[in-house]
C-alpha cells in the first residue's frame, strides 16, 4: 500500500535549524521520494518502508532537540503528482 506523509518538525529551542536540516537530509538519503516546501516536508512510498524510515529518523531528529514536536499526516495513496484543478 502506498502512502503520502506530510511532516513538520518543530524544535522548541533557539537553535532550531540544525535538527530540521539533519532530518531532511536523512529523509533524502533514505531512497524515498521527498519533496520540501517552506512549511513542511512530504514523503511518498510503500507504507512499511516509509514508516520504518520515519520511526528511525523521527526518533533521531527528536533526540537532537531539547524539546520538539513532530507532526505527521498520513494519506492512503501516493499523492506526489497531485495538481489542483481549480
């Protein structure tokens, strides 16, 4: 089953950029399809593969922060080619 996941990592600390950049670089190196925009990062792929990567890399990203929030939305389908028709 393919999924699309939207992620937002929010470190609650002054030096917030380093954990976000490290997290995105790890996602890019995972072999999954990764798209970024200024507000979130989207990851696309097989459910089991994506969730394994997010379990490992999400834990590491949160460990790099003093306090942090990792928001995740999961859609059951691969939406990487979505274009609005309005």
